């Protein structure tokens, strides 16, 4: 039997990370295929920092206050984009004005606040249910740590590793998975653990049945 052909939901450069994804799916005979209705959710040691939330303005903008940072998400009227203002928590400022010392991320993506963990800001980016990105930003200087495609998050095995289910398309259903109905395409979700400090990933040992639009 020929192995299933994997299609990522967007073109990716061939590197060690994408090779690991291909290998994890093509080697499903050596792994436990976990159907999506009964997959085992990993126990988690990962937790986002507690934040206070204050709605500001008339367009769904919000101010997120953590122990060390304040993040203001300013929604752009009539657009899906948002601007983000990052500043030290001791400033106490929840305005969307850029002042000295602020880090400003201008509407580069359709991105939304997802959480904070230490110095890392987690953003959820995307306009559809299948194609979403987890954007990791270093709040010390504003640089992008990593952009990780994902379907949903899961538990993590330690305090800095977040589990994500990464979506893929297949030419035909994986053995053990039912053929999708209603014009949907066959696919799988693969569990990876992302080190939010540097974006490094390791395979979590689970693959589940899925369908794609």
C-alpha cells in the first residue's frame, strides 16, 4: 500500500521542521493513529499568565494587563487587522497612543490576543477555521520568535512547551479514518510541542483524523 500523500495548507520551505512533519505522517504505521473523537489530550504543565482585561473604545479594542507587561489591541475599523502596543506594566497605560518606550506592532496580520507567558506574547492569526497561525512575539524587543500553523492548542509537557495540533491535507483518507462527507477533503492533525522561547518543535506522538474545507 502506498503511503498517503501529505499536503500542507500552505507552501513551506523544505527544512528540518517540515521534514519532521512529513515523516510523522508518512510513518503512521509505526505510530498510534488517534481518531479525532477519542484522542488523548496530554496532561499539561503549561499555563498562560493571568491577565486583567479592559475593553476600550467602540471597535472591540482591549487592554490586557499582566504582571510584567501591558498589551493594547487596537482594532482597525472596517478591517480584520489589529495594532498592538506593548509596554511595561508599571506604566499603567491602557491607551492606544505610541509613546517613547512602547513597542508597536502595526496591522501586519489578522491577529488577535491569545495570551502571555513570561516575555512571550501569543497571537492567534487567521481568517478561517482551517488556516490559522500561532504567532509568538518577544515582548522585550518586539521580534517574531516563530509563526506556527495550527488547528487548536493542547496541553504541554512543561512550563515552556505548548501543544498544538498542526493541520495537513491528504490525497486520500488515512487508514482508520472515514472518508469526509459534504465535499470536504481528507486530512490529519499532528500533535507538536512548541517551545515558546525559540519556536523549536518536537513531535508529540499523536495523529488524529480530520477533514479540511
